[in-house]
C-alpha cells in the first residue's frame, strides 16, 4: 500500500456514519385547517408488528438507490393515499443518529390542494390521522425524561484484552424522551423529538 493509493481512496470518498444498518426518512406535514397552520399526524395501524397504535409521521425505509427526499415523498403518498403534486417540500430538519443502528432523515413541507377531510389514509398502515395547531407546540413545552444508556457486555466478552478488565470504566449517556399531551393523544418518542427540533428551529434555538 502506498500514499498515492491511499490518497485516491480518500479524496474521492464521501464520509458516512459508522455502524448504520438502515436509513429511514420521514415527512413532517403542514396543512391548513381553515386559515390556521396545523401539523398532521398518523396513528399507526394496530395490527402492525412495529409500534402498533403509536403516533408517527409518514415515512419509512429508504430503498436502495433512492434519495432520502424521494423516500419521504413516496412513503407519504403511500400512507396518506395522496398524489405527489399534493406534497411540497420546504426544507430539511436535523437528522437523528439513533443508538439502535439507524439514521432518520426528516423533511418538512406543506400539503397543498387538499383538505384534511379529503385525506383517506391507507388502513394497511394507518389507523387514522389527526392534526394539531402549530401554535400549540409554540406555547407548550414538552415533558422530558432522560433515560440512561449503558454498556451491557455478553458473558464471553474478552475483558483480558482491555485495561482494568471487568473494572473498565465504560462511558454512559442520557437519551432524552419527550412527551406532548394534546387532548386524548400522547405524542412521544422520536415523533415528539422531531417536533421539539422543529419548534427550536422556528424559535432560533
């Protein structure tokens, strides 16, 4: 191996996050209800294997060769049963590097040319939809609870290969879990974290 070969490998390479198994892309949809801007949410179908009955945004797995933006538009079309022309992307929010080995990319936009009552979601994936005025989130801070993240090693972990063996001082961390309570709905987890990021951006925090 020589320096020229190392240079050719690195100079043409785009960096990416390590240890990511899957990429997901979601859409934070704005929609006018009357003259007021709302955020549209989905309640996931109760028969789904993953997070049944939980509140989420349209979105899903980014397919091979697909951009994050195209994935969020495709998933929104499929889940809300609307056309591509109804979806207008405004911009991108901050992405989430999950401790569960996936990346989540978030886009925000407006649903144009369609009323909330006209949206008939795909019941294979969505139980129902509801909307919340943006102003609700602007005047109501989320409840936040920090959960601890720590290393749990398997029984066969080679402690003899590291300094201090079983007494090694592993790093620990905190993961914030947000909750918004709106009428009978509990918006929490990653969905609430996305909302918090969106509101922070609007408030220039």
